[in-house]
């Protein structure tokens, strides 16, 4: 960068700073307290966890910390359970976010139709989203009960085999994915619905007059208008489900045989059951780095488009 | 990761020891609930003063324990949640308030939450007194959260009434750290009507048990022979597994020349895993393969629904049955010692619950007094009659269990129990559960699982101090 370019940028920076300072002092005064609190309850613990990841720390006595450098990270590389948890986490995140997106968009387009009773359908759709995850898992466990679960009663009534599906090596993980999709798809649908309703109708009329079919209208009108909100939803729920804990912990405990183990439950197990806080912190740091990489790449790519 | 074990006077043999309770599974969470009473600042019948028993303290809990500065609050954390315990709590809170001259703030939490919250925040001084299970005792000691109470406890008027085995189980290095209030051992609960129907004697050996269970599965429509808890996060599964291990070997960890070693061999671990493997073997398996990975809710309630004919279980099964038709099942039930391998002998896991004061509490002596009230004969008799938990009688020689003939064997079963060694069991439990999962889901055979477990727990002993 040349000196003149640097000077121009610096002058611009000062001009903008002066504008912000003079015109938005009140706004800043509202934002700063929340920022400070967020820093205290989010940033500080993150930094502390990263720091702890370089130590051997027991949950029983966290004040007793022994420096081990990168040893915890080396252990991660050779830890088979970590690999399983990482694989499951990626599969869970990719599959749930993808399916939620597709199903949510489809549901939104259905809800947009001016059919009678749609407002009640919208209310019913939201019920799954507002149900607390703990309640959802309890209901799922009940529904899966091998003796009196409603799923098994229905299956046996039509002659199909029954099982404790959350305890099945084959079906536990798909069941976990289903629960994730069940709880979040309504939110996608509602957000997409509001976005769809904001698209001017005359755009569709215009492309129809130009001879475009439904799919073309969807591709060239609907999707671009959903681009920004899609980015927010995808990033938000990728982070959310990458860190997913409640459904797995309460539903399957990470079993059977680690088939549903995800990184968040693995961190919990290492921290509070195996009592290896330092190692758990290193796994958490790896999660943070992976999510940061994803978020930066996605936002940059989306921004360019 | 560093795990510590306390070099103590205990091996696994005899006495008491405990792990998480049957009432609170690792998967239950609960917001703390609070009950307080207004007994304040020495106003009632005289505060306990030095070398004086508290006025109105019929339990003799204060004895001659020097008290702390009178007044203020005494926070008690308990895992005894639910309405069942309310009659006893209604007795305990005023009694403890009277004995200590403090307002008792009684809060309940699930044991896993209680443990975590205490480890994280106990150094701030709260709670003053907490309820615990044996696996937590060593963790609290390693975290410098508790200290010996021997000197003060021996001043309790009713101290001599504690069962020696219970006191021994809560002593480490010759020092007492907690006071016991409940003990139980796991036995075999079975349906007399079903066994009689198929002319089956109550099985004493593992092989007889499996054969009996398979017969029942084959012949009795809608019923499986047995059920074991195999959920990957449940402590009940660990307790059932180690109950059987103690039938093969006296201890899990023992001290030798100042170091901890693993006493059972890999083959002995494999034997237990083989038993679990056989539960699901055959055309008419002893246990429903579709119920792998289920929790203690399925276990306990399933018995009273008529889903199983035999179960490894404890006295809590009787007292917790509240589903329709349970009374009829109880009428047709009996108890005997847990089935054991033909080359082994009777044995079971021994559980003792206790209360212990927080060493960071500013009312340490009052907390001991409150612990004395909790574990006094009067308290345990109230517990027995109001809550109908006869297990409290196991830890005192001056309180009798009122089991009827059907459940009386639990007394003898308790006496055959083995406690956990005073080491940190967290990683060991995880490994046992992992290998159990591998076996029941056919990821590895019992021999491999036994060897893997032996290798891992042997490694863990390197970190024990």
C-alpha cells in the first residue's frame, strides 16, 4: 500500500469515526453494556477454556494445573472416540441442516397457500419448535418404549418388528437426526414464510408474462430473495447442531456403543465423568476452530454471491 | 489426566460403600427446591452450647460437640427428592434447626447435579451439609472439600449405635468423614407364581439363572425371563455388573506395598461379560434383545407390569412400586441372594448413603450436629415409618428393619455385600460401561472386552496415589 493510499484510508477512517462518535453516542451507550456482559460471559470462558487446554486439569481440583503443552491435542489425534464423535457430529449437522432447509422451505410454501384453516396449521407447526428439548426427548423415549411406546404399538399392529429404537445400534442415530429435524424445521418454515411473503408479487407476474415456468420462477425469483435469510439460518443452525448436546445426552447417552456420540457429549463425558478438564477443553477448542472456519468461509462465499 | 486414590484402611471387603442411588438416575435433572423452617438464633429450648446437649434435642445429636456462632442459616443439600420423603423432611428440618439453633434451608437435587455443584462451588462454603453416595466421598476428599469428623462424631450420644461396617466404610486412613443413614444390597427378586408354574427352583448359579430365564421366555407368553439395566449412562448398570464381579473376586482394587493393583484377572472380567453375552443368546433369550440400552425405569416398572419374572434388584423395588397392579405382583414375589457363578460365591454390591459436612462451611460443627440429627435413631425410625424405607435400619444396630417375611432376606443380603474401594471410580465406571456396551451389541467378544477392561483399569492404577 502506498503512503497516499494509506493516508486516504486513514482520513476516511477518522471521518467515519467522527460521524459515528458525534451522531451515535446514544446508540453506543446502549450497545456497550451488553457487549461488556457478552464479553464477560462468553469471551472470557472461551479464552479460559483455550488456556486450560494446554494443561492437565482435574475437575475435582481445577486449581491444580500441570502444563502439558500440546499433549492434549496430540491425544485427540489418536483418540478413536473423538474420531467417531467428530464423524457423527458432521453427519448430524450436515443432514439435519440440509433436511431442515428443504423441509422448512417446502412447508413454508405450503403454508403460504391461501387455503382455509392455514392459520391453525401454522400454530400447530410451531408447537414442535416451542416444545422444550427435554420434554421432546422424554416424549421420544416414551414413544420408543419397547413395551408400551406408541411407535411400537403402531408397528406391531401392522405386523412390523418392534424395538427400543433409541437403543438400537442401527436406528438410534437416525432417530436422533429425526428429533433434531422435528424440533427445528418449524422455525425454518416460519422464517421462510415471512421471507416469502415479502417477495413482491409483481415479480412473479412479470416472469410469468415472459414465459417462465414455476421452477424457473422459484430459481430466479424465490431463491435469490431467500439468500440472505438462508445464510443466517444455515450458519445459525450449523453452529447450533454442531454443538448439539441435549437430545443425545438425554436420549441415548452417546450410545449404543458410541453410535450417537457427538463432540458436545464427549466433552461433557471427559470433563465431568472422566474428570479430564484439560482434555475436554482441548476438544472444545477444536470444535470452536472448526466452527469458526466454517462460518468465515460460508459468510465470505455467500457475500461474494 | 491425574486421578487420585486415597491410601486408606479399606479394601473392597465388607463394610459399606455406595454409589449413586436407585431413586435418582444419571439422566434426571431437577431444579433445587427449598424448604425452610423458622427456628432461629437459639430461640427454641436453648441453643446448643459448649458441652451441653441442645434443649429439646431428643435425638442427642448435639452431644457435647462445640457449636459455631449461633444464628444464621444452615444449608443442606439432599438427593432425597419427591413427595415420598416429605413426612421425614417435615420432621428433620425442625429437629435440625432446634439442635443447631439455625434456620435450616433444605434443598433437593439429583445426585449427579448435587455432586457437580458441590465440586464446582463447595469451596464458597455452601452447602454446609450434603447428602452423598460413596463414589463421591473420595472425589470430595481429593478436592479438599471435606475433612475428618471423627473427634466430633464420637461425641454424639448415639454414636455407638452405628453399625461398625457402615462406619468403617466411611473411614479413610482411620478418619471418619461422614455419617451413614441408609444401606442396601442387591439381591434376586423373582415371581414365585411363575417359577412354581414351571417347576423352577430359585436359581443360585448363573447357569441355572440363564436356563430358568430362557424357559420362562419360551413358555410364558408376553414375559421374558429377566432384565438387566444396560443404558450407557446409567449407574444402575455399573452396580449390577460389579455385583456379579464381587462373586468372583473379593475386591476390584486393592493396595499392595503402597500401590493400588487390580485384583480380578482379565479372565474374571471376561466371565462377567460372558454372562451378559449369554443374556441375549439363543432362540428364547433370557432378556429381550430389543431392550438393550434401556434404563432402570424399564427395569423396575417392567417387573410390576409382568414383563419379567426375575430381576437383580434391591429393597427399593418394593417401596417404589406405584403402578397399577403392582400390589398383586408384590404378593407373588420373593427375594433371595443374587445368582452367582458356579466357581464363585454369594456376593453383591453394597451401597451406603451418608451425610457429610462441607469443610469450607462457616458452620462446620453445626453441620456435624445436623448430620447427627439426620442419622440419629429417632430420625431413622421416622424415616422407616413415614417413608417406608427399611434400608435405614441397616446402618444402625439400634434400629430394626421391619421387613415382612417376604423381604427379610434383604437383611442377610446386605451383610454379604462388598463396598467399593476408596479410589476415584469415574474412569473405571466409564470403561466398564464401554466394554459392556461392546459385548451386548456384539462389537467384541467377552474375552476381548475382559482384556481391554483389565488393561485400561491397570493403567488407571498408575495414577492412583
